[in-house]
């Protein structure tokens, strides 16, 4: 293999590993967030479907700000 192609192959392999690593971390974070949500607001996900996920994040943001103000 020429040096240029070898370099591209190494770069692609590195980027592929980074991508899979990132996705693994992303999935772990979503699971942790879901578990925390279940602990704080039982049944919360039953009220929202996937289309309202942004709304759920806004509720958490408001709740977090209210909690910080009360401390």
C-alpha cells in the first residue's frame, strides 16, 4: 500500500474508534439520565413521547433553576 493510502486508512480507523467510543458514552449518559428521571419523577416518561423530549428537557432546566434559587 502506498504511504498516502496507509495514512488514510489509519485516520479512518482512528475516527471509527472515536465514533464508536462516543456512541457508547452517549448511550450510557442517556441511560443514567433516564434512571435519574425515574428516581426524581416517577412515571415522567409515560407522559411524554419521543417528540416531546425537548419539552422534558425544558422542564428539567426550569426545575434545576428553581432548586438552585432555593438553596
